[in-house]
């Protein structure tokens, strides 16, 4: 395919994706997402069901495994139009993590049992990684799984478990051995969230949203057949998946959607006798952030090429994660500053969809999202851990 024909194909593809979202994204879900209002579990299932019927829920999968089989550039176009359409992020643990690891490391029986339900969105998944004393340092996890006949008996707790309150299953790291190095005793289990002994405690965010949970596991029985790979391979699987997570281009599309919102704010809010957009300080800050974002996106595209070719992402994943965190925080801060006093309202009921939205609607979410962006320095591996990896593995320090 020539460069010209490839460009024409992508524009045609973009038009078809844009038309799909215009026709199929429910107005209520679009409006709530655009306003920063929390979706219910039923609304997530509704939207993911629509994507599943179109064959677009697992966009990172090959056509051989049930995905659309898109190229890197088609996926980038799709994700760009996705966020421009104000579509909500899906509950993505199943398609971004569980499915790929089952396809790569699971048994035939596991593929037949779990993959179809991921593709049709009839089962939603959460991720049981972090614990109260093992967040960024996953090798220190203490949740145990002791073999007892044909089952494991699981004891422990997980924390910051997104969407556990309406998920069907949990992709979980557990300790099956305390011998040798800490990371050598970790295994991966697929746990039914309806199992006896599971208790979920909500963790409400400071803005009122209910995304996070603490999950307590008290003598939970998990069939040994629901272990992925061999005992002790959990660390290998976890690193494989974190590499895919950190190389994901959707995070960059989200940041670019934030730039679009920032443009609306800065051109409508005043700064003395002019708009915020005309302020020299604002323009200087915006230019700096955009240049850093563009440079980081080039690196992320290189990583995505490695992922698409099913090669190990490698050491650049930590670099991209650090830069992505900084970009998210910088754009959130600039949005907050551009909104001025209008960005200050704090209304948990409105964010939960239980009360009217204050005006202007696109600004009331700025303060909560600015403060929420701070957590990206910790989630998925703290900045200190990532800097240490960069120092040792890339710089040789």
C-alpha cells in the first residue's frame, strides 16, 4: 500500500469510526462522560455490550483471537475518535490484561472458558495487584494461596481495586511460596468475585466517586485449574502485562482530549481585559507542555510497534510512564488555573449523578480531576520505583 493510499484508507476508516460513535453512543452515557459524571455498572455494561456487538471491545487483539485486527495506525485513529466522541473508558482489565495473558500463557480449557466472555463483555474483570503493604513493591505482597487438594485457599486483602464492586472476576497475584526470592513465590489466580469469603469495602475518592475498593479474601476457595501458568510464574506474567499497560496509546489520546477541553476553557475565561488564551504566561506554559507531550508520544509509538509485533516492551516503558504522568498532571493543573474561580466547586452529588450540575458544566470537574491526577505518580508503580529502574537498567547507575 502506497503512502497516499494508506492515508486515504485511514481517513475513510476515521469517517466510519466517527459515524459509529455518532449513531451508537447513547446520549445519556455521552453527556455524563463529557460532564465528568460517574457511570453506573449497568451503563458500563451497556456501552461495552454495544462495542462487543460491533467487534470493537478488544481493539488490541488480532482478528485470529476475536479482535478487529487493526494496524497500529488504525488503533491510534480509533482511540483518537473514541475520546473526541466523549465515550467513556471501558472496564479494560479483561481485554487489556486478562485476555492477552490467557492467550499467551493459559491452557486450551482456560481460553475456551474465559475468552468468549471477555469478548462479549458478559464478564467484567478487576485487577488484584496492590495490597495495603505492597503497592509499588508488588514483590512484597502477602496474600497467600495454599494448595488443598484440587483448590487453593486464599487469605489476604487487595486495595485500590478499581470496579471490584460490579466486576465478575478478579485477576489476582498471590503468594504460593515463601522460599527463595520474594518474586519467585508469586502466582496468578482467576478468582470468581461471587465466591464465599469475599468481602468488598468501598473506598470513595475525595471528589465522591466510587471507583476504588478494598477486597478482603477470607479462606476463599479457588480451583487450581484457575491458575494461569505454573506456580511461581506470576512475576513474569505481571511484568509482561505492565509493559503492555504502560505502552498503551489510549492514555495519550486522553491527554489530547484534555488539550481540547483546555482550549475551550482558555478561550472563554477572562484574564483581566483579555482571555486566558491570550495571556503570554498561559501560552508559554501550554507550548512547553505540548512539546513535551509530542516528544513522549513518539516514544510511546515506538513501544506500541514493539507490542504490536508481540515483542517485549523493554526499558522504555518506565520512561513513558513517568512522562505520561507528568503530562497528565501538567494539563490538569493548567486547566484548573485557566478556570479560575469557576473551577473550584466541589459537589460529590453532582459527580455521582445524584444532583444537578453547577455552571459552567465543563469546569466543575476541574478541581477534583486536578487533585486526582496526583495519584498517577503512584498508580501502577511509583515514580521513585520507575526512576530507580531507569537509573539501573538504562543509565547503568
